[in-house]
């Protein structure tokens, strides 16, 4: 798809363009120019609905196609809330026990792929006896004691499972294998059954598909170099979702709705209940798949995504469900977030200083 306008404004807008709409558009464009972000897409949420969508910039530096609400981005770790929601739907039907050891579901040792983005990756077996302590709840609340990624090495524990918060994509991949064993479905088919199909998210997918290559935003490094796609070992529950502003907005609307048609009330409540503390000083907790933070007397639900060449983020107040979703095709993308918080929410959250962001 080729679009001729540099900036595309879509969504539920009033017939008269308001000053804050112009301000948000200019805030985004100016931030992108300062941070050297080629392209970005932002959805504004009010009372749980995406009421404005503002897109600016290019899908790929040096080429004419611009970012629009249906442009696909690598969601990176924004994959995790979608997978977690799928797991919790299964839990609501008593299809999985959140506190049963993962190794019991696997029926044997876990085979670890050392480089998830390398189709020819080496493998190893997680033989540490502490692996029997791992459960779905510990994975979804990031208390496995495992690293984020082993980065080409054997998988090893950094701490005792269940003791403290520690962000881990590796844990999500173990849970992915458990889900595949329980359901007999691959990751793509499982999440499509639980989330994507019910919400009619037809463009979102967990594996690279050449059929959509003409509508994908290319990632860009800190130096502005285009990221070359190298493939992956397979669909990855923690990080391989490809989606767009339109479809991920619909997911957030459904998953966080006051009366969700996607999630049973008990599943939504369980997901949004603090299960671990990520940073006491900054007021950051973790539910099951969602980050939770106290800011200015309000609780916000948040998550970020960081794959090479992409930075993504969402922040919504849990009560009013006001906030925003952002996708960007640059390693500099998180530099846009403070100004977006001020423009959309009227605050500059102190937790943005957190090292993980």
C-alpha cells in the first residue's frame, strides 16, 4: 500500500479539529524530528476506547510509503499481554492450573532454543532441579528467576524461582511450549482461537509472512540504519507478534474493558491484581501479563516493547482507561513517550526513569 500524505490522521474525531488534536500531531512530529525516529503511530484512549489515531513519518527511511494505522510493526514485548490473555482464557475454562509445575505439563526436561531469532540455533536442556518450581503464575508475573534471554548460551537460573521479580522472555517461551502440549495447537493457532479471531484481528500474526511484506514498517538502529530481517527459529510468545495500531488498539479495548466480552471477569481480575513488585521506589508492580504502576494517585496499566529497530509502549489508567498506545520503527522510539504522556495525560510519569524503559 502506498499513501501520498506525509501525516495520516484517523479514528473517531469530532467534525471540528480541536486544539489538542493539533497539539498532539505537532508533539509527535516534533518529537520524531528531535529523536530521529522515521515513523510512529499513536492511538489515544478515552474511557477505554481508541478515539484518535495519529500517524507520522515513513515506513522505511528513504522510501515514500508513510505510516498509517494499518502499517504492521514488530510488537516486541507487547506480544506478552496478548499471549497472557490467551492463557487466562484457557485458565477460565479450567484448561490450565496457574500453580501446577510447568515440567509436569511438559512430561520431561525443557529443550531450550539458545537464539530465538536464528533458524539454525543451537539447543540445550534445562536440567537444573529448580525448574520443577516453575509455574504459569511465576512466568506471567516474571518471578521465574530466569534471565530475559540467554543470548546464545545455555539457559541458567539467576535466582531462586518465586523469590523476586525479574523480567524474562525465556519463561514465556517455556509456557508457550506447555500451552502447545496442552492444546495440541501451535502458538499462532492457539492465540488466533483465543484472541485474534474473536476480535477479528486478521492482520496480526506471530510469524513473518511474505504476503504482508509490503505493509511492514522496517526497524531502524540508533544510527538510522535499516534493520535487515533475518528470520526466526519459530513463533515466540514473548516477542514475535506483528500487529498494527488499529488491531492492537482493539485488543486493548477488549482486554481492559469494564465489562469485557473477551475475558471473563474473574480472569481479568486475576490478571490485573498485583502479583509481584518490580520496583518498590517507583511503585511498579506486575500482574499476570501486565505492568501496573502508581502515578499521581492513580493506577496505570502499561507495557513496553523493544526489539532491534522497534520501540513500542502503552499506558492506560486502570479506572478511567485513559491513555495511549505507541508503535515506532526506531531504537530511539521511547524518547517520544514523555512528551506524549504530557500531551495526552497531562503528566510526565516518574517511572519513565526505570532502567527497563
